[in-house]
């Protein structure tokens, strides 16, 4: 694969395969003190790169959607992992949530969905306040904090809470563009 475009995937031999959904692991390291890098730099609205969006203070809505990147979702990314449970429990909950968005696309009445920047910021401020009350904020270098001490790896609740928060799509909390 050398390119993803609006209709599909382009191979090295320049052949193109039309697709509806692409699942790609970008390999994001959420809490390193080093600048975060992604394996594939996705370009979003206005030409902003995913690397730029996740650079200093990344904000992700409900751990699955990044403002400025319509139709782009993550699993177990920034503030998207329940710490007191299996990683796979978190991945399963988020994958089920994303599958419901894919179902909405399959219904044919929406063109794109994008996390709202204002709600994403408010959501991140709220969970950061919760995370700052937890033991992970101690004075030590670790993989789950960035240079400023912001915890980027974890969701501050339980699996049950994440399940409740991802139970509904919350379409009104997104920019949904109809077909």
C-alpha cells in the first residue's frame, strides 16, 4: 500500500482497490516524553497532519475520535485504555462503538462524522481533572505521561463506565455531514 485516497487503497503497482472501510494500525505511542510519531501520517481537514494534531497536547473525544479528522477513529489511543482491566476489554468496547458508526455509514444517509473540537476539549479537561486525582500523577518519568505531566494513556474510569459512555453513538456530539 502506498496511498489511501477518497475511494480506496493504491498499491505499489499503481492498482487501486475500492474500499468502504480501512483498518490500519498507525502505531501511536501516547505518553512518551519524546515527541509522538505515527507510522502513517494521515492528513485531515485543512491539510493538518495527524502528527501535528497529536503533537503537544493531543485531545481525543471519548478515546476514539480526533477533531479535524472526519471518518477517522482510533482504538486504545489517547485516553482510551481502561487501566484496571484487560487491554482487550477496552479494545472490544471501542471496536463495537466504531462498528456502530460503520453501520450508520452503511445505511447510506451520512457522508462523514467528525468529533466536535469544543466538546472534545471539554471532555479532555474533565477526564484530566479526574486523572490528576489518581496515583499516576506522582513525580516520576513513565510511559503514560507527556513532558508536561499530562496523562495521555488512560481512561479514568472502569470498564463499566466506558461501556455506558460508549453505549450510544451520541450523534449530536459530532459533526455529522449527510449524503
